[in-house]
């Protein structure tokens, strides 16, 4: 069958050389591999595009254009009665005049000159309509300021802000442009004087929602999210761990536990919006809990997170070798003692990792919260879980529906903040796993 | 069980057959751990060579070097030369697909594909494009199954899944699958370790018949099996080739103390 | 005392009881704790459980029952109130043939026939009751006797009412306050009784021979069983609540019109009225949109996910795997709202412009946009599940094929993938179920018009979008417009549940095959 003629350098055999179609097969092989690489590159590319799109749209929202004003807090305008009565000085309208005069001066107009009223109105339009509220808050806190002269950075209007950030181009025709030529002239003048500049946007972090993008913030929504995460943690962790311990350590193998098992796996894959419907029907309509309350949101998210925690906890418990249980039982511990004293502590890193991942999922969840009325304009910080609240992803959803350019930017920024939270949670889960992972 | 003809094993130290494959100073590393140390072994054509030795001695590792199955393990590095006829199979220009079409392999655990019996056997010829027509393919499948001594038992069930056969039948199916490619050398990695004695006997009988057309290298745990089926035996110990020679010499008159200890059952 | 403080009080008392119980156990044996049956802590826990649990259960029971009792009280009170006032007004106009029906009698009529009206009045009574409880005694008495107007009086204590209310409501509110006060009394008295009883009885039972550990442990076990049945309860809750509301819906809209209707336009019917315009609650266009978008999504995700999984499982070396795998998995961790926003502001406009450049009219919200972005979201589901499944194919099959001289891709295509097929089908089905149930992406990127179109460049809508749009905004709860959301919800639940059970079954069977 073989009779090799021994010339060096030949490919393997000579007499048995068969046509195996190698060339074609190898080019197929290469094509196949190329497909695999392409798939991975595409996947990563989509990820990069997603991040790039959000970062490029959102990073500018961390800055906000402000206008420097030399502000005289005229006591006659703010507090004509002179007795610092809170109900008088807390009316924002009283501060409008103060700001108007100051901004006119800033662009070089005489506030008392009636002839320049039109220009003065243009100058005033540079300011945010929320500027008077901000100034009011400042004065109400320090009534002594009345009658003094202060350096003040006032919020610029949202569209002006977008223009300064270059998001509204100069070269489109004025009729289609949100910022008019007259305003641009003043903007250029103020920027040149150093009286208009971009500063860190604290409003984004400390304010609640607002119809004016320049004063809108995520703080109220974050508060709601924090409430819900606490509720989820307090409820889902103990219930999930208890359920897993029962299923993994005590449950007899029978139909009932099979049913629970199938159930949990399926619950993990039930669409989140169905949990929202459950919350609406059971917690709000049946149990009569208030709509929009973070308690209801927390309960719904708890039910959603439970399967994740149970699945993670069970695999953590499974990973603890039976020898540990036997060792404890061997020295006379009861089964419960063996589990609570030995197995559970060893499974803790796995349980915590699963919990953090479950919480991260819950934090990003939007759809079920829409069902229970959390999509609402809520300006006040919730102080109890029964107060109306909203959540960070819901806030993102609401902002994404706003048309203004400045809101798109803030939506992206809010997404960046949400993603930062999620990254933090996931990274800590990974670190936790790395640090405490034990191989048996 | 003892039905193989002992008269077959008459080879003396003088080699009566041409050399089909040979290893020269073969070393294998798994990561930092060295598994084979400078193994020199010649494999004669149309003979059954068995590799024996205690677990972890490197016999399977050596076997897997012969058709470069070790390539599939990322951390494995092979050094030295392994010649098939006149070519070093570890040369850069040697094609591993072509090599494996010439040096087939049967594994420890029968591993039929989850397909029909027919498809299992037809797989090799099909990927290599060895058969032009359906009729040709049918013929190859039938002859291979016949050579593997399986055809009579299963001729009515060619469409049934190969995984449904008994253990011994599965292993013979795997042998048929290897034969279908018409290799020159067949490597067998403990082919009977998962089989019962009757199935083992059948496979051993088959190996003896296959010797006529193929060069066979078999790794085995069982010294009786080595004695029954092989003409030449190589004893491995701790990654070294300790001794090699005609099977009856190794079993009756081992030169090395370690071989002797192993054969007499001191360790292993 | 609010329930929360009551709970805190119970727990504090129980903790004190636990310390006492533990000390009693220790002093019983003069400090020689080895002679106790259980460790002293268990005696403490035993007392704790018996002190706290009965009281807490009682408290929960009362708190759950109270609202039901309250609403029945309000109902009786309002009915009698309305009847009396109505009779009175009727008597006043008796004989006057021209007189219109008094307003109060219309109210009565409405109250007795409309569920929504009853629900509204109940909440009015509740807020009036809160208002009344805030008034000082004098004003409250005046209000009771009808000497002052209700609305301004209540506004002075911060309770705003939409309209002035009849005297019957004030009476009901007063009655409600009485009932609440009684309820509170019953609650507190019962709790105190149970706490003391539980403590005394369990404290007295603390003896060295008491098998405290076993008793405590059996309680723990009961708690564990209860916790694990929450999963079942959730499913039961989902099914029952949605079924209940859906049946309510089907009593107003015929199931045939829902399941086979091809037109979706819920506006044709008006709140609280009988039936609806034929076919205006048709499920078909929504289902079509859902399936179409899911199909496009799978068209994107399956090839990319599969090839990525194959490459990572079979070709990639460790360092490539260590980078690519987590990167792809990041895609799974991104909230869907972010994908929705990405579709809305980036992909939609991009596809629109790209379409315009080659003369296609792609609307910004379209099947393509939503499907494409959803496909990106699904890539990691497909890739990580397939990766698991491909790696689960035993090495021996690979060896068998490679040993015959097959190339890697031949081995993958002809041996590994066929062997892994059931598992892969399972993972694709799981991804499909996720696509069908996905909400935020389609809410933001698919559109709201119920179109029965095959054109991927047009907007369609989905089941989930309609659930959201029917339930956000101020709709009356008992109208078919709102209830249809539950019919849609249960349809969605049944579809995804079916897919999940089937897929998980396949995957499990597949795993067992190679275990």
C-alpha cells in the first residue's frame, strides 16, 4: 500500500497522494474563521458606537452656561415693606426686575433708558426663566443680602446654553434658528467680556425635574431609585436566600419543589412589563397602596429580582462541597446549624455577587415602573417610601421625550450617570467574586 | 479469549518489516510540565505495536503525537522528530488534515457522532471528498462496516443513530469510521477499556484482522491484551520509553528491572 | 400610633423578652449551661418568636381587613344618606309636575349603578375624613350639623376637594373616622394582649429540658418554606390578577373581536359604556408588529451571536476570549432604556438619512430601527448561551472528527453544531421570548400606529407599546381602554411563558444528554 520514495521536501506521501481538496477546504476554513472574527468585531463595534453616541451627546451637559451679573439687591424691589416678611420676599417675581436691570447693565445698556426697551428685552431673554427662582432661594436663605451688591452667576437660558456649546450652528438662516442675531451679538459681547462662561452644572445633580432644561436635574429621581434599591435589598436578599436554602438544602425531591424550580426559572424570563401589570393590579388596585410610591416600585422590582438572587444563591450553595456539611453534622450540629454556621458563610461571596447583579438589573429597569404611575413630574424629594417618586431610568425616559436640544444633552448625561452606577455595581461584583472566589 | 494464534508472534530482534513511523527524541511539554523525555520508537508496517505502562506514563501522549492530536491542546508543545515514511510530520509544510487522513485514530471512549450509523461512517469520506457518487459512498460504508465486523449485526439499521448501539458496537463503529478514510496507520487509545470481555474479544479479533492492511498502534492498560494482539510492545514509564521489542521478548525476557516489575505486577 | 411604630414596639418588647428568656434558662441551671438541652440563645429566640410572631400576624390581619371593612361601612352609609336626602328632596317637590329630578337623586342613581362613581366617592369620603380629623372640635361639630360649607372649611386644613360634597359624604366621613378609631383600638389592644400572652406563656415554658433548638429550627424551616413559595405566589398573582382584569375586559369586548380583530383603534368606544366599535380592539396588528420586530432582531442577533460564540469557544485563544467575552456581555448589562434612547436619537435618524440618500423612505421610528437595536441587545444572550452549549459538546466528538482529518470548521459545521442544535434552538427561543416581551426599545423606536404592514421601513406598534400607552395617562380604570392592557398582558405572558418553558425544557434535556 505504501512504498515511499524518499525524496526530502516532498509533502507527505507520494504513492498514496489523494486529492483531498485541501485548497478549497482551507479557504472555506478561513472564510469561516473570518465570519467569527467579523461577528465579534461587529458586536464590539455596536458597543463602541452606543457609548460614543451617548458620550458625545452627553458630556457637554456637565457644564452649564452662566452669566456674570453685578447684582444690586434693591430693597425697594424685593422687600418694599422692609420687615423681611418671608411671604413677601419668597415671591420669585420680585427678583425678575433685579435681574433684568443687572443683565441690561452687563450688556452695556442703561436700564432706565426707555428708548432701549427692545434691546433690554433681548438682553433679558438671555437669562433662564429659572434664574429668579435661584436668586430667590439665595436671598430667602440669607435675608441680610437685601440692599447689598453681590457678584452673581445667573443661569443662561437653555437655548442660549446650547448655542454657546456650539450645538446650534450660527450659519443656519435666522428664521430657522432658535437663537436670533440680536441675541448672538450680546452673547459674543458677554463672552468676550468674560461675563458669560461655562461652569460645572451642579443643577444636574441637586435639582429635581423642571420644564426648563437649564435647571433640570436628576436628584429627585435618584432619591426614588435609592428608596427602591433599599426596599429591594431589604426584601429580596433575605427572601431569596431563605428560599434558596430551602430548595437547595431541605426540600425533598417531589412535584411541589419541581414546580417551584420550573417557576423560578420561568419568572426570570417573564417580561418585566408583566411585573408592572402585576404591581398595578395587586399592589395598587387591590391592596390600595398609593400610585407612584417608591414602595410599590420597590415591591415590583423585588419580585423581579428574586429569581436572579435565588438562582445565584443556589449555585453558590451548590458550590460548597458536601464534605463541609458532613463535617459539621459529624460533630453533632443540627442541619440548620450546619447550614447557618458553615455553608452560608462560605456561600456569602457568591450570594452577594448575585445580589449586586440583581440590584443592577433592577436599577436599570423602566417598563414596570411606567405601569405603576412613576412616570410623573415629581418636583419634591420623596421623604418616605409612600411619597410619590420617580426613578432615574424613568426620568431618562421622560426627558428623552422632550424636544429641546438641551434636554437631549441632559438625557445623555443622565444615562452616563446611570451607566456609571451600573458599572460601579458590576465591577464591585466582579471584584468580590475575584477576591473571595474559592475553588474546592 | 485466548483464541489469537500465538504462533504469529515469532519476530526476532531483526526487523522483518519496513518502518512506517518513527519517533526521534520526541519530547512533550504541557505548559511547564514535561510529559515525554526523548522517546525514540520505530513502528513497523502492518504490525500491531502496543504501548504499555502505568497510568500517566506518557503512552497516550506519544500516541496522540503520531497524528498531531496534541495540536488541539493549547498548552501542549512537541519537540523532536516524528517521521511518517520519509516526512517529519511536525514540519511546517505538513498539512495536519492530510496527515490525519493517513493516520486515523480510535479513542478510549467510543465517540460516535449523534447521527445515523451510515452518516457516521460516511463522514470521513464526505469531508475529504473521497467518493464521487452515492453508489461509491454506499460501497465504502458497507466495506468499512464489513471490515469492522459490524455490518452483519446492523445492516438493517443503518439509518438509526450511532449512539443507540451497544458499547462494543459503538467502538467498532468508530473503527469503521476510521477505516472509511483508508488510512495507512490506525492509532487506538485504549479502545477496549470501556468494554465488557465479550465485546473486547471481538475488537481484539478485529485488530488482528486489520493488521493485514493497516499499521496499528494501540495503547493499552492490559498486559494480556498487549500480549494477545500485538507483535511489538513498547513499555513507557514516567515519560520515558524504557524498553521496546517483540512482544514475546518483552513479556518473557524483559531487559529492564522496571519492565519486569510492571509485568509481574509490582506496580501499575 | 402608626403601624410602623407599633411594629417597632413589638420587636423591642420581643427583644427584651428574648434576653429575659435566655437569662431564665441560664439561671435555671445556675450558670452551668452544659446541662441545658440547647444553647441559651435558643431559649431567647424561642421567647422572641412567641412574643413577636402572633402579635405581628394579628396586626397584619387587622391591617389587611380594615380597608375592606371600611369600604363596606362607607358604602352602607352613603347609600342610606343618598336615599334619605333624595326622598327628602322628592317630598319637597311633590305635586310640582314641572320640577326636574333633584340633583341629589341623580347622584344617587349614578352612585348605585356605576362602579367608577362608587370608587370615586370612596376616595372623596376618605379625604373628607382626613380633613375632618384635622379640624378642631368646634368646627367639626358645625360641619356635622351642616352649619359651615364643607369645601372651604376643609381647604383651611389643607384638604382640597374637586367639588362641594353632599351632607351624606360628611356623615360617611364621620362614621369612617369612628370606625377607624375603633379599629385602632382593637388593633392596639389585641397586639398588647398577644405580646403579653405570648411572652408569659413562652417564658414560663423555658426549662432546661425544653427542646428550644428544635422548636426554633422548625420555625426557621417554616419561614424558609414560606419564602420559597413566594415564587409560586408571584406566578399565581400574575395569572390571577391579569385573568381577573382580562375577564372584566372580555365582558365588554368579545374575545373574538380581540383575538382576531385586524383593527386597533380603542378610541371608538367611550368610557364605561357597553361594548365597543366592532374590531377596534384587534390584537392582530399588534401581534404582527411584535413578531416582525422580534424577527428582525433575531436576524441581527442570531448570526452575530452565533458566530461570535463559535469563534470564542473554538478558535479564540485565552487572551482574546478574556477581552471579547466581557465586552460583549456589557451589552447585556446596559438597561433597555439606554438602547431605546440610542435608537431614538442615533439609529433612527441615521437610518432615515441613509435611506434618503439611496432614495428610500425610512421613517425614523420603524421596524428596522427597533429590530436592529433590539438585535444588538440580544447578541450577548445568544452568544453566551450558545457559548455554554457549544462548550458542553464533549471533547470526544471533536477528537473523533479531527482524528479523521476534518478541518476545524468542518468539525464545527458537521459535528458540533448538529450535536448542539437543540441547545442552540433553545437559546434562540429564549432570545425570541425576550424580544417579544421587550418594552422600552419599542416604546421609543417602533412607533405607536397599529400598522399591518410588511414594509420594514414603516412604523408598527407592538403589544408592549400598547400596554404602556393604555396605562399611562389619566384613563378611567374600568374602561375597556384600560382593561385591554391586561388582556394584552396575559396574551404576552402566555406567549413568553410557552416559549420559555419549551426552550428551558430543550436546554435542560440537552444538558442532561452530555452530563
